[in-house]
């Protein structure tokens, strides 16, 4: 290789554009000069740089190490770089690849790009050429992760994400103080509380106050994903790993890299998957479904549950070791009935939010309404209050029997237990939805699985 360029030097200003140290590169080239040049250019910048002479040696490295990027010579001895890259793609390698060649025509360049290369560079190349190509590959991968996360967040708009940590009660002030303190650490956090209290909002607040705030926040509702698919959703899979896996796919851990993964309703995870999750938490490495290669992960886990996980452990439905691994810091989100003084602030918050979303005029809030709302038990918590405001805005008035759909659900001044209030509220919602379990669960702000479990506990027949 021609070497008429200066010794590669660090470029502090440009290297600061993204975290080079978070990435790993495998260089595969049969020319010693090329390997040496690329090693000197990349090793001071990147977290891991490995060197191989041919595809066979490179394959042994890939069997035990994860690489984000390959820099691959087309004309390797034995198996060509292009043929080997095609095999890697067939077996699920999703990282970027830069192909290099001493000479090539247009057909070769087109074949390289069609074969899955991210870039194609002719030798001899300059330091800035290779660094720009590497930087572009890493930035495209980062942008793809951000776009994926953004699409998930946009799809979830209108749910718990919009609740906000609103309120001036002592309980909310204490909660904000605890979240701020915990956010500065990297500890795993377990958020506990009833359905609808705002656990995802608290998780987002933790993320946004943490050093990971510039990286992705990826929420996952473990109860909303079919049990046979959740392993692939979390860890990804390679092509052919199971029936229907026609192509490789990254998991949600991948998209949360460097940021926060929020596992809501973690009590719904199957026991076998709890074992895998525990291993990932302890080793900071995961193995996509069907793959034999482990991938390092840098993700903070925030989990949440509306179940008493200690009870689930005692019943054998949740692993004790995973429970203690998650509950390094456990935080209880207070129910709305214990902070009724926050209802006026929440009411105005949702009014402002939803009038913009629904493009409808705001409603006047009479004092008599506030008094009724303050005495209601709110089994659906903050989510139920939000739904009440949305329904009122759509109808153009607050119902006189607020906040329920019918007066018989308002149960103020009765001697009923909280469990009985919850039961009547859920059964009333099922009746209002004509027995449609999915719609009732949506209105209640819980998963269908949770709704069915509640009804099963009461020996109610669901048709």
C-alpha cells in the first residue's frame, strides 16, 4: 500500500462529535502495511480494534467478540471479502461494513454496495477518508436507533407519557427529590404502585435527569407482547431462528444502548425469560435468539410493576434473585387518592394538554366539581383522571355525576373496601363496553392480561 501520508494523528474536536470509545471495529486485510496503518489510525480512538489476515481468522474473532463495524478487503486470500460479507449477512450480522480494494471498476463497486457494504474505498486512502467513512457509519447507526425510539414514542402518545409529575403535595415533592437523587446513579430501579399512578412518567423523569439523558429512552410493556415473541423483542434474533424469522432483527436492548430501558409490568415476564434477563443484568451481555455470539450492552434498567413482587416471589411466579437484582432501589408511586390536593393542578394540566391535542375549547371548572373529584377514590388513579377530562372535552361538558359514567360507580361515603370499589369499577367498565375486554382494558389503562387476571380472581365469567 502506498504511504505518502503523514502518521495518523488524533483529531480531538472532530472525535468529540460522538463517543468513539463506545464502538468496536474488526479490520480484515492480507496486507501488513494496510493492517498496521488502520490499527494506528483507529486504536487510539475506538474502544476495541482487532486485526485479522483473512476471513477464517476474522470468523474466529467474531465468534467470541462483538463488532459494530468491519473494514474488509475485497481481495482476501481464500474466501473473498465480498463472499464472506454475504455469508455474514445471511447469518444475521447487522453491523456496518466498509469494503476496500487496491483497484476496482464500477461493477465491483456496485457489487460491494449490493452485497451489504456501507461504503467502498479505493487504496491508497488517506487518514481523513477512512475516519470520515467510519464516523458516517457510526452516526447512521446512531440515527437509526434514535428514529426507531422516536417512532415508538410517537405511537404511544396519548398514554401515560402525557401525565407529567404534576402536583405540589408533600408526597409529590418527596417523590421528585428521591427521583433526582437516584437519577445521578447507575443503579437499577424498581418502581412500584397501582396501575395508572404514573410509573412510566417517573421512569422518564429518572432518565431525563440522569447522565444518559441524551441517549434513548425505550419503554416496553411486558404484558402487551405475546409471551412467544417477547424474547425476540428484547434481545433480537438472527435469520432462521424460528418460523417466520425471514431476516435478522435487533432487539430493544440494542435500541436502548447507552440509554435507559423501561420494563413496565415486569411481573408478566415468563420465568424462563426472567432467567435470561437476570443473566443480561449481571454480565452486561446478551445473545440474540438463534445466535451463538454474545453482544455487549450498556443499558440502565428501570422496571415497574403494579403487583406485589414479594408476594409473586413467595408464590413461585417471580424469581427471587431477579427481584433483588431489580430492587437495588425501589420507589413507591403514591396513588391519587393519597394526594387529592394535587387534583386541581392535574385537572388544569390535562385541560391544557388535551385542548391542544383534540382542538376543542377548554371547559370552566366549577368549585363543586373539584369538591366531588377530591372525594372520589380514583381506582384508575391519574390515568383515570386524564380519561375523565378527555371524555368531558369531547362531550363539551363535565357530567353532573362526575367522574363516573353512571352515578352508581361513584361510591362516595360507602363502607366498601378498596378491593370492592376496584371490582365494581372494572365490572362496570366491562358492562359499559358491552363485554369487550380489549376496549375495557384500554379505557381502564391496563393490559388485557391484567384485566383477565383480576376477573379470574373474582371467579367472574368472561365471554
